[in-house]
C-alpha cells in the first residue's frame, strides 16, 4: 500500500479517536505499524480540572512515558522551543546535541533493559490555540526508516491539530453537559425530557424519586403514565405539547393533576416544548420537557430551608409545615399537644422572622419563595431510559 493510502487510513482512525477516546490506542498501534513496527505513545493532556496526562500507545515502554512526562522541562533546559516540534516529527536528539546516548546513563536505565537500540524518540507536539494538548512519541526499532515516518507524518500533521480541536471541544461539551445534569439533579422539581414519540429519554433525580414511589405516576417501559383516573389528562398534556413543538409554538404550557394512590396531595405536571435539543448527546432528541412537582415534598424541604434561612425554631417550623399541608391552627395545636394560644404566639414569631403577616403569604413563601437544593447521592447521576 502506498504512503498516501496509509496516511488516509490513519487520518480516518484519527478522527474516530477524536470522537471516542478508546480509539487512541488503535491510532497509536496503526501509526506504529505503518512506520515500521515502532513503539508509539500518545501523551494527551487531561482537562484543566484533572491535571496531568493520559497515555495511550502500542508497544509502549517506560522510556516513552518518562519522556512524555519530562519533555517540556527537558526542552526548556536545552533552550529548544516547543514550537519546533509542532510542524513535523522531530528527532529529540536534536534538542540534546551534546549527549552521546550510547554512553549516557539514560540508555542503560531505560533503553537497554528493554532491548531497545540507543536511539532518541521522534516527537511531535500538537498545540491548539497556544495550548499543548498532545505529545506523540515514536521510539524507533533497529534499522528504522526515519524518512518513512517523516513522509507519513507530514500528511498527518495538519489533521492532528484539527482532530485535537474536535477532541477538546467534545470534552468541553461533555463537561458542560455533566454540569447541567448536576444542576438538574439538585432541583426539587422533577424534570423529564421526552421525544416526539412520547418516549422518556432523560430524568433528573427528583423525577426518579417521585416515580419510584409508585404513587400515581409511573414509567411503563419508556412511557410516562398517571394512575388510571389521571392518565387521560397526562397523555393529553403530552400530545398537546408535542403538537405545539411541531408547529413552533414554544409558548405553549399544558398542565395536568395526577392523583395519588396514598391519598397524598396530587402531583402537578406541566409540559412545554423545548426550543432546541442539547447537541452532542442522546437528549438532543427531546422535543418537550415535563416538570413534575410534589407539593408535599417541596413543602417539607422548603420548611427546612426556611429554618436555615430565617432561623425558625423547630416548633415554629412545625407550625409552618402544618399550614402548608392544609391543617388549621387548631389541628396543629392538638397534634402537637400544646394550647392554641401557644401555637398562635409561635406563628406570630414565624411571621416576624419571615417578614410575612398572613398565613397565605407564609404558605406562598414556602411553596415559591424558597428553592431548596437536593443533595445527589454519592456516585449517582441523572438517569436515561432506552
């Protein structure tokens, strides 16, 4: 196979690796085979939040990894600019002309034990927008044809920069998506992304918890349903939102009340079209989003938030929680086994601390004015449904 054909195959593998990190090992293996059974190591910079380098390679050995780790420092000592390695595959020995590798301790410690000839690796630096993203190190075997690597490398170099630009952008998008998913997981409202066929393709943790209760709202396969006497309204809200999305009516909001089996307050469902999907992931198929609210869950969490924000005592918080749950002051006093006068006095203190003056105003503050954040379980992530 001629060099142009070999280079074309390597370019195809390179762009596959840019999209899927698992392909970097294959790219290194194919590059090593193409240039004569050389040991190839890729040292790829991790994201800024994870300092260091990841290594991919075929026929790799300790020398290549050590070179990758120490290369920038060594080049600074040799007063050789990194840019010299950005345009081609360069013999690292050119940066250290005064070192006879055969007699250097480096050879005895790192090369000779591996049966490797005393030859400097050839290196290429991939830099995008001034940021060094990858070192490619090729450790030549005996009787290595440098000219073959340089010829194929010349064809690869322009594509390497483009591929790593793509690789970096995909990594940044993945990071942003993980951040958005964590934000969604911390919301007390259930968020459910649904495609044009009414399939649920993504849920946040609050939605998962509500569905797991099996108390009026459920997933059957990949489809969202309410209990039998609420399901017609749920399906109508979903269908209306999908129809609105298809005609570009992004202001549409459909609502449904989902009765529970336990007798708790109904779940409230609001459904609206999405302006656009999220590129680069499965959720880009979503056309509508459903917001699922459990007023019981929100009232409990919100009262806890009020305690922290306004300094309510446990007794004052218990009264507020009872009001949000629809009980009268008399019922609250009886349930707590205190006098009605004591309960009224504690409610007045809750009014003063929250700067409210009426029960309705206090309840509104609990339901809408305080938005408590959930704490995702360790190691958990937003769920996806097939």
